[in-house]
C-alpha cells in the first residue's frame, strides 16, 4: 500500500482491523499543538544549518498556521489510515504545500518526535496543575489563618485525643500539599530536556543543532543519549507517582470532609453548590465532590501501575508498547486537574461550625493529658500521674461527668496534689495555648505557621 508514508517496502495493504488496532490518532491528536510546535522548531533548525532554504521554511510556517486553524475550528480531517497525530499533520502539510512538506521529516523520526510531544504536553499540564495546587493551598492557608482560635477535637484512632485548633488541622493538609508541589516541580525539572535529534534511535547524519531546537521549545538542554531519549517514559511514570500521592492526600482530606459534614460530626457546612440531593430521600444533602475525589484515586493509582508495567522489560530503544503510555497519562492529567479545581473552589467556601467543634472537643476527656502534665508539675512521675488521671476519667465515664465539671473535692480524692489552679489547665484554651512551640497547636504558633506557609506559596 504505497499510500502510506512508510509504504515503499510493502506489497499488500495493511489489514483493516490491524490498521485500527495499531492507530493512536483518536487519542494522540490531543498533542497536535505540541506536534506543530516541535515541527516548527525542527524546521527552523534545519534552515539554520542549511538543510532547508528560507523560502521552504516560510512555506512550512504558512502550512502549519493553516493546519493549526483547521484543528482549532474543527475542520481538520483526522484519518485512521494515517495512524497517528504525527503522520496526519505531516500528510496534510504535504497536501497544502507540496514537495516541501515531504522535507520536514529530514533528520527526524516519529520516535524523537513523539518523545518531544509528550514532554511538551506534560510540561504544560504540570504548569496548569501547579497553578491549581497553588490556588488550593492559598485557600487552605487563608482559612487556617482565620481559624487559629477555633477549637476542635484532635483525633488518634478516630477517638478524641487532645484539643487542637482548626487552623492547625488545615495547615497539616497544607504540609501534605506543599510536599506534593515539590514533587511536581522535581518531575518538571527532570523531564525538561529535549529528545529532538535522537531521530529513530542512533542520531542522524545531518549537521543538526540540538541546542537550538531545545532552546526554541523552552527545554533546559538537549537529552544526553539518543537511545535513552526515544525509549524511556520514566518522566510520565514520575508524574503519575506524584499524582497518586497527591490524590492519596486529597482522598484523606475527602474522608475527613465527608465525616465532618455528617450529622454525627456536624463540624462543617459544605456549600449547597458542591453537594447533591437524593431522588428518594428529601432530606439528603450529599458530599458528592469529596466522595468522588476519594473514588478517583482508584483510576490514578491504576494508571501508575499501568505505566510501570508498560515500561518494565522493554529492551532499548523505542518499542510500539510506548504508544500505550498516552491514555493513562492523559487520564491522570485530567483527573488531577478536575479534582484540584473542585477542591480549590470548595475548601475556601466551607464553613466551620465553631460551636459544634468546641462542644465536641469538650467531650471525651480531651484534656486528660493536660491534667497528667499538671500533676507532673506538682512532682509526680508521669506514669503515676497517668494512673491517677485514668482513675479520674473512669469515674467521669461512670458518672457522665467531664473532668472540668468535677468538684475540686472529687478531683482531690484522686490526688491530694490537685489544687484549685487545676481548672485553668482543664480548659480547652489552656490546653491548646500550652503547646506553644514550633509545630504545636497554640494559636500564636498556628498564626505564625500560616504566615510562613503563605510566604512559601507566594514566593513561587
Ligand atoms: N504513535 C506512536 C507512539 O505513540 C508514534 C511513534 C511511532 N514510531 C514508530 N516507530 N512506529 O508511540
């Protein structure tokens, strides 16, 4: 079938099913913009080194401008017979400008072309994701700064542990997201090298200027080794690993939002516009957005495993296996962007129910550790203090009384070291204020932490 761009050595046409089975144009046309940018950079370089004339370069520019327009307005005729985005665009270029179109592929292969396209596409996606992640962090930190005095129960084992302030909890989320941002930027830096010039696998006989194409496309430098350049997709795997961790963090946040929005916790009100109702139960307001984000971790983790499995056992250099890298990568990009957008809009708009949070912190003997620390201050060894307070809590459980509500005489029955100043220690405010060191939940520490966190984000 000589109608193929590679048809010269073939004596029969491609099987119809095989044609569809091996084609990627349905999903890789998403990289059309990057494919054109890469082709233009390559053509300009060929002109610099004298392989193309200035007028040929102009023709290529004009043809590509028209193709871009056709793709944008939807009139471009994508064809499965032309297999992928690269050959669709090249064939159309030749249709438009004739013989010069056939010169574009000089000193190039689809192997370095596709490796370049994916990097460019992922780099743009990383920049969008970085911006949305930053927006989410800004919203989270702002809400934290406004809630340095909002007391809530802190949990271990999902059991009331010690009082914390809501801002402290929000800044814990921000720390996870801050590390995710760092991982994203590490990934961007490692992927930002230009494979163009590796050609099929060994390089090319033309006097190419790899530094020029790299610079034109905004890469930091050309890649070092031609075999590696066209074969590895570790940058896509690295991105998917970043995404799996980010989505894991967002899933943990989702879980807390879902719990907190329940009537049983009743800690927050999610805005109606982020929730949906039930078709049968009129009273329902369901936290669909966090539930869906929690659910989407499944596909993101799956995509990571798909790419790892795709890459393992591939001999150098390019193998068609790598065509399978695109759908998991694109799906991961879309899922992460959508989840971040929903969160960045929703988190700043949620309303903490401060009275309910405070009331929950008051229950469950959350200041028992403070009482033990108080007794240590009076000279008891910590283990003995722990035992004394445990007995007092046991009494509280049996009688339905909180520590702060017990008469002094009752408390003194557990330890004669207890005096009237104990009640300051048993208050929620006293409890959080006492944890006044770097990383602690004291309101002044949390306020300072929020400022530092915001300064980091603003410095990006
Ligand atoms: N569609 C192919 C891919 O996604 C482009 C590279 C094809 N190269 C080749 N030698 N068949 O990987």
